[in-house]
């Protein structure tokens, strides 16, 4: 068993000291517990990102929706505009929670706190670090999704039994975005590079059929929009919320499975290259 010397009072460090090297799942779990211990006193900052899509829901879903009236839902049936927008904002909520945790927070730990250099002196390997940090980003995204689902339930916007699968879908979306976000963070050189994160997230949020159907775009633009990860998350959430579930749902799910796998592999390899070289 390899040991490390944790700082006094560092419970996560104490766990690292007693973990056997073969306990793969346990090693990754240590990072999740560490993140929980660090963030439990900053819970307001953790949950603050949940309110952004909620403001959009009330501001556009109700305000702008009064001017629009009913729109065509996924199955061709008319639904209220707020019922159309809410599932998209649910997918965006899961994305935001995972992306911002897997980029800004991880970059600070990596470049300035040098936390991962210390972790790799323990039984933790690059893959353990990647999975542990992505899992925490997943948890944050899932919390955002669960909170938004609660709001939708209270507003009567979940009208199908399929909506029970919306939370697992939010977890999958958060996992995929967290993995991709961490992989992208390993290529960033300074805080200025985070302008590129905003450049990717904001247009994706606005143009991934969040507020209007894809049919408003020309055919060529529709192909580009269908490449956006958030588009596939929105399609999943709209289908589950309205009960319009078909085989195309498997394609959307497969997109996120592949995205998550690629993100984990790239993040772990980049961490190993940068920290163990």
C-alpha cells in the first residue's frame, strides 16, 4: 500500500493514505468526497447556476409565451410554449452545471493549486482523477436537473410517465458534458481561453432549438445544428416530457455515450501526458 502525507484536518487526504492501490472505484470516490467537503461551505455558489435557466423559463416561457400561444410539440400535437421550452431548459441546466464545474474549477486545480500533481503522488492515476472530477461535475449537473424537474412538476409540465426517465437522462447529459469539458480544459493555457467556452456554450444554448423548432432553419443549417450536443439533449428531454418516445431516442442517447467515452479517454490521457511527463 502506498501512503501519502495529508495536511492536518484534510479528511480526503486521510482517505488517500489508507486506500489500497487495487480499489479503482474507491480511488475515484475520494475525489468526489473531497469536492463535497470543499464545496459544502460554498453551497450558494454551487446552486447559483440553477437559477439562470429558471429565469429564462419564467421570462420567456410565460412572458413571451403569452404572445405566441400554443406551438407544435414533438409528436405534432399542440402544446403551450412554456411546455415546449421547459424540457430544453432542463437539458441546458444539466449542461451548465457540468460544463462550468469541469472547466473553471478544474483549470484552477490544475494550473494554480497544483492539486493533481499531489494526487498523482498517491495511488491515484490519471484515469482515477478524470473519473473522480467528471463524477463531481455530473453530480452538480444532476442537482441542477433535479431542481429544474421539481419546478416543472410543480407547474404541471410533466404530463407523461416517460418523464420519470428525465432525471437519468439529465445525469447522462451532465456526464457527457463534464467529460468533454474536462478534456477541453487540459488544452487551455490561461484564463483568456475560457472565452472559447462561452463562445461554444452560448450559441449552442441559443440555436439548439431551445426556443423554436429546427424547421425554422435552412436545410444546411439544420445539419449543423444536429451536430450540437445540446440539440440531442433537448430532443431527449422533449420526448420524455411529452411522451413522444421513438427509436430516434436511441441515437440521441448513443451520441452522449460516445461523447462521454471520448471525453474520459482524452482527459485521462492528457492529464497523464501533462503531469507524468
